[in-house]
């Protein structure tokens, strides 16, 4: 089997993968990703015990147990570029032998849940409500650096997205990836379900105007108006499509669960973002424990 070069798979002095500083025994099969490093503590405080605490740069990780369920919670930082690092390195921890630099013969498939915040793109999905993303459509271009294919439904949806929004061309090449159906089915009651759009930034890429003019000033209205059959765009944020796309290519099951902190249609913002995230964590952890 071909050896992966030292420059491609970087292992540090303690035998851990470089950015997330993690070794194979420190990773559970169930993983929760959060953007904010401080949110790792907000999740792991509900663990009955913690085996490992890791920290390097913006990547903070705790592995422990809730009852008999072993979980890892890890921060990604903000944006699809950080997700590229975390998803590839989680897979490396799970599926590459760090001593021989070769892919393991038996591959681990992780269940990966994002717990995050988002902006709603529908008037009937208010602040402090929960969204489970059925698909991630990326306007960040990350997955276009990898060889990928779509099933028939995904192909139709991304084509319809480009036709209806005109968000394609030299600057943007939208891509799509689906949530894991086996995970999504557990998050129906209390969750809006729909497409999540992933953006490469927080201000202009999400249609916010401070001092700079925008090339897509009607972005919010365009995304809100999209529909195809039963599908509509519920929300947008900065990580989901990258997690779904890379997760699918690497053989993992992924689901993005977000609490709405801003409704971009009604132009309202949550009165207590920390409490909103806390309520999401308290809602999803008992469900994840049983999966």
C-alpha cells in the first residue's frame, strides 16, 4: 500500500495529527463539532466522565462518556476552510496508521453531528427555533477542490438552485451534499427540516451591509424565494455543506443541527444567544446518546 508522505500527513512529537492534536485512541465513534472552542465545555459539562482534554490553536476537544455512550466534542473554528482541516484530520485519526502512514484495511465510519448557530431565511422559522439540514448547498467552493459526484436528487436540486438564484459563474460554483438519512430521522419533532446554505463569510457573503457595497444585494430575497417540490432553503451559516460533502466522500454519517440566532427576513436577533445554544445542546444530547 502506498505510503502517505510526511509533508501530506503531519504527525507531531506526541504522535498526534498536527492541527487537532489527536491520536486514534482519543477519538470516539460519535463526534460533535462546534464552532466556538468555548462551546466544547458547554457540551462536555453534560458528560458523566471525561477521558481526554486536548487543545491546539482553535481546536479544542474533549472525549468522554454520557452513560455508556462514548463521544468526542471538538471545535472547528469558523468557516469551511477550518472544516476542511477538522474533517480530514478526524478521518486520518480514524482511518490512517500514523506509524506506517498507510490507510487502515478496516475503516471506521463516524457519526458526526454539528451543533451550531445559523440565520433563518424563512419568516416562519423564528429566532431560538431549531433547524436540521436535509442538504447543504455550498457557495464557498470548498468541495470543488475534491472529486465528487451527486445522486439524481442532489443533481436536480443544485441545478434548480443555480437556475433560480443565478449564484453560479466565475466566482461561485455551488455544490450540494445530503445529510445522513439514518441520523436525520431522529430529529423531526421540534426541528424545521430543509436545505442549509453554507457561505464563505459572515458579512458580504451573507448579504450584510456595513460600509461596503455588495455584488449580490438581493441575496436574502433570492435564497428565501427558492423552492423545488417539497424543498426550500431554511437557513444559512458557514460549515454545513463542507461537513456533509467531506463526510460523505470519506464514508462518515453527518448531520447539522442549528439554533436560529437571527431571522434575516424579519431582521430580528435572539435576546439570549447563549441560552439558545444551551437549549439546543440540552435537546440534542439525549437523542444522540440513544443513536
